[in-house]
């Protein structure tokens, strides 16, 4: 059997697309391999939201492309970076055989078959009517506890820092029946936890009159037998309505964790970012969510050093961190991305040293808050879904609480997939240590 090696750099959507490519190529007789040296086809699926995945791509291709001098291997670049760079990737890497964006994933078999005889460039966006969301289930889902399910693609927001509209196109919601069919197929394979994916899941279905809303989708997934935990990402604070808030009061399978990107705690910066909510509105959403689900924990995204950010603006971000006490934060220095409106704001660029100092200050306080939260859990009993063996310690398994807290504790592999009661004995900044509670 021909073998395909797929390397993913990026977000959950990139991971999901890679799984779909494995499934589609599997139908064409390809076997997935984790050994690069055995691969007949090598695909690298990339993000372009920040610079780091791009740097990883260039490093990875530096290892892969010399292989073409030794044997016949097809090399392709997929994902958001392919959408942005397109033909320029061929000029930079003449040995690459195919470059394609996320909308071309469904045609992966045809492209791989053609690539040995001619180069393939496919970065066009498909229209909303009849958009072909792949229905094939990632073969790697078998035996896994958790899996991703895409419910929409693209984004209609135009945040000034964000490259996603240029890489994934306009927002398209997946039909409810297709989403439920994939969730049921995953449940049949033993998956117990699904994460619903979209650039702005809260706007699911809103562009089509009569289409089910996101809250209605949550309720439908909640009824699927075998699914025990429902998560989703990513949410836009502006679009969280009372129907979604009510789900936290009424749907026990809905996880007690929400990733709610805020980006900045300053109203002035939020306006420059075109986020279309204020700090006060964000805090109101947080209050309503916590009223519906008192044990809800939040994580967020933060950009430090957005053009024009002053010391006072950054102090507003620090005070928002204190007010919300996020469980975790994905925080980064501002990274100029090609084609984004924020490039026009670079006359207010924050010096690199100042930007880095702000990032370190934010991350230091975030670690302290996480540590305080975890130390407060010492001695408590936590309901944990065991996901697998620890990557570092023999005889230790790893699981997560509904609030997405990672817990490591001594246990045997037969616990994987089960809910167990764990007593927390130690707290760290990112994880918890526990022991099985007595029956």
C-alpha cells in the first residue's frame, strides 16, 4: 500500500483537516504512517495566524525536500499558509508538488494522483451553496476518547489583526444533519467527548433563515447516545446570546470550561481591533455565564503590543485578568500578518522590548493565578475522564475534569475511557496531581 505522512502545524481546525485527509486518502488505498522515511506522500498542513507555524514549516521542508533527490516522493503544502502564499511557495520551494487551501481538502485524492505528473495549485474558496464538508471520519478516531467535529468554516468578522478571512473565506455553517451523523459515527467508535469547531461557533446558522441556531445544535448533540462531554471553540463574546447561556444551566454534558477570546482589556484597543464589544460587555457575558454555571472556568486569547497600545491600555488588560481570573490564556506578542487591516496601524507600533516585557508580565501573573486556583483544589474530589497513559511517567494515567483541568495520577491502562473519582494531592501551574479515591 502507498503510505502518507501528514504533519500538522496549527490549531484544532488544522488537526481536523489533517484527519479528513487521512480518511479520504485511506479510501484511495493509502496507509497513514508516522515514519517519514517510509512515506510516498508527505503533506504538511499549516496555520498562518502567527509566524511560529510558518517558521516550523520552513524547518520541516528543509528535512523533507532532500528526500526527493533519493527517491520518488510527492510533497504538498496544505492549510492556511497555502491560501496566503499560493504560487510564492512554488517559487521558494521548486521541489514542492502541490499547494492547496482548506477548501480543497475534499479533492485530496484527485490532487495526489495528479501531482506526480503536474504541479497542483488550488487555493480557491468555494461558494456557500452546497459547500462540501467531508463526511469521512478520521481513522485515528478509533480508540480515542476525544475528537473534533467541524460545524462551520470561514469567518465573516473582520478583526483588524486576523488573517482567517483571507485563509478560510466567508463563513459557512454545516447542515445540522451532517454534524449529528459525524458525532454519532464517532460515538460508535467509542469517542465520549466531542469538541465542536468553528471560527465563531456562536453565529452558527444565523445567515440562513430557519437554520438551527448554535444553541439548538448543542441541544441536539446533547441527545446523542454515548457522547458524555461537549466542548466547543472558538466563541466571539459579541455573539453569545441568552439561548447559549441557558444551555449552561440546562445541559449537564456541556463542559464547565469555555474558551472566550478577549484579546485586550482596553476599550480603545478593542475598537482598533474591531472586536465590536467593550470591556464592560465582556464582563457582563462572563457574569451571566457564571450565574448559569457557577463552576465555569474560562480561558482566553490575549495580544500584547497591538499597534497603539499604551501602558494604560495594557494596565486595563492586567486588571481584566484580575477581574476574570482566567484558568489559562494563550498570550502572544502582536504579529503583523500579510493583508490584515492592522498593517495600516503600524505607525503606532510598540517597541519589541516593551511588547516582550508586557507579555512576560501578563504570563507571570497568569501562572500565579492558575497556581492559586490549583492549590485551592488540593484535598478536593474531582470527577475525571481518563484519556490515556501519561507521556512522562510509567504507571501514571492522565485525564481531564469537566472544567478542562488536567489531572495525572497512578493508575492502570484499563481505566482509559472511564470516569473515576480522584483526590487532588498537589497543584502545579498547568496540571494537577492526584490519587484514586477509595470506593
